[in-house]
């Protein structure tokens, strides 16, 4: 009888251990440790310039990854039929994106033969690696504030559905948009672009970064010290001049957004 109880106990323990091990494997798989590059280089609209790639294309994203940039920035709009597409300007091929359907927009291809990427396609491409962040700019609507906030909802829902949150840094010129990002996901990194808020104001509203044109920081150098004291991330755009890169490096910015990632990599190497 004792032997039977002992065998039963061993079997039960084995089953529990097996279940726990499987649960641990699933948990580890969900966590998927990131290994983002630490070189502070954010490729503006991807790494496109040197190789004449289309801006905001999958190809420019992939080249930013190949260059080992810590981030690749891109811009999201919503079409008339609520498709989410990647493009910088509110117009594409002579058509206003928000007033055109996705089918109308994709009648024209990019210079390398790609079609206008959807946000889903872009995120899935970016998800294939673990070294380059996806710096997602939510573009303000040219039609209404309501559409800007609707776009924010749809973007964040897709990020959640595709399980790509660990890759994403949100940015926008619309302060209501960045505040909504924080409201929907208080843990999401979100940076404001306009340059008209102090680091203290950003901190009070849960905004994690000041991503301003470099001239704003030159005008308000005190904001650099204030941001560091408050734990606000410092990012500057769009920096293509070596002297300005050097100034930002000397001031120990967390990120520098540039059309010239190769040049910035050279300046970083010189400063080491």
C-alpha cells in the first residue's frame, strides 16, 4: 500500500513539474528578450538617403536594421476607408491620403516597386528582428481632431493584436494624441514632437520623452538639464549636420534622429 502511495505521489509530482515547465516555456516565449542597439541613432523615415531607397518603405526599414540603428522612424496615416498606411506627407501620388481609399493609393507604386506599406506589413517586417526599435509617428489628421484620436485607437489596437509593443516608441506633434497614448497604455514610451512643452509639463502628463527639433534645445539649453533630472528621454530631429551631431553628443542625448545615419555613426566613433 505504501509503495502504491509513493508511486502515485511521484507521478503527481512529475505531472505538476511538467505543467510548470511548459508554463515557463510559454512565459519565456512571450517575453522574448530584446537586444536593442545602444548607439542612439534613429533613422528618419528609415535609412533611405545613401542608397536612394523610398522613404518610409520596408526597404528603408530593413536597411536601418542592417546598419544596426537603435531606431527606425516612420509615419502613419489613415485612409478614407480606415486603412492604416505608412507615408510622411498627407498626400501620396497627388492624392490626399485621408480622402482616398487604399485601393486608389496603391494604384501607384514606390520607386523600388513596393506598394505603399500598410502599418500591419511594416510592423510584421519589424517584428522579425530584435535590435531596432520602431519609432511610430501618429500623424495628426488634416480633417479633424476626432480622426486623429481614432487613428491613435486603431494604431494601438493593431500594435496590441500583433504583440509588437516591446518594439514601439510612439511620437506625435499632437499633444492630445500623445496624452491618449499614455491613457491607453501608461507603460508605453511616448515622445512629444512640437517643442512647446517644458520637461516638467511632459512629466506631469506622463509623456516619457522630449523629441524636439534641435534648435529648440539650442534656444532652451536649460531643458536638457531639467529633462535629465526628471528622467525625460531626450531626442532631437532632424539632425544632418556633423557639428550639430557633435553638440548633441556632447550633451549626452538619448537619441538623435537623422537622415544621415552613416554620418552619425562616424561622429559617434570619433567621440569615443
